[in-house]
C-alpha cells in the first residue's frame, strides 16, 4: 500500500521539492540558492517562475485534475531536477499530464494573453510546464519566483523532513511542495498509524 501511494505521488509530482515565493517577492538571491544547494541531501537547485493560468481549449488532453497554474523554466534546468522525460520541453510546447499524441492546449494568462501550445506528456499535478521564454511572452501580473530541487535518491522520510525544515528556515515566507515533501508527510502518517495499531 505504501509503495502504491508513493508511486501515485511521484507520477503526479515528478519534482521532489518546489519553493514558491509570493508574486510581490524580489526573488531569491544567489547566496540563498547557494545555501539551498549546500543542504545535505540536495542534488540540484534551479530557478523557475510560476503564474496562474486558465485553460481555454484542449485537444487530446484528459487531465484528471484541473490545471490552474503554469511553471516556466529553461529546458536545461528542468532536466536537472525533473523525474520524468523532460526532453519534450521547448518553445511552443507545454508539458501536460495525460496529454495524448498530437495533443494541444490553449492557455490564457491573467493578463489576458492567449496562446496555443503543442502538448506533450509531463507537467506537474495542477500545473503545465512551459519554457521560461514562453511564460514571459504570455505575461502575468501575478508571476512569482520559484526554486525547483532534486534530492538524493533513497532518502528516508526523516531525512526529507530535515531538508524541509532547513528550507523552511532559509525561506520563511515561501511555500514548499513536491513529491518528496508529500511522501515524507504520508510516510509519517502511515508510521504513526502502524504504531497505533501495533500498540493496541
């Protein structure tokens, strides 16, 4: 059951950890990024951005979860942190969960700009992924800075929670999410339930 749950988490969120600052944030400093990169258990840290988005048209896309946001990142940076096939990301292409062959998706930014993209399988649950240039072209009045992190393989839940605590201390005004964060949280819940059951 644990393996099934974790597998579903990884499939829906193939990025271990994301750190999102508010849209009014000045962004992350190089010193902060260096500190995050130096945390024990962190393999890679790349800069990205995020923004709200509306889907105004789709073809051959059957996403189970509504798409409400977009992540903009360079293809080379995404390849460093993405636990999936990131080769499809390029200008004019959106990575979208459950996209079929020859799929397309039309997106509208909060600034009112609309653009159609070829859709390739990928993305993050609730988000599509675009190149940083495409997101900049769409424009947004609520775009915010984001860091994407890949962690070492084989970390325990307690090790991930330690990393999460260090990141929360380093970025107190930012929100953390990602597959590693969710796995650690669910792992704690499962372990607690097992202790309760075995103690009965």
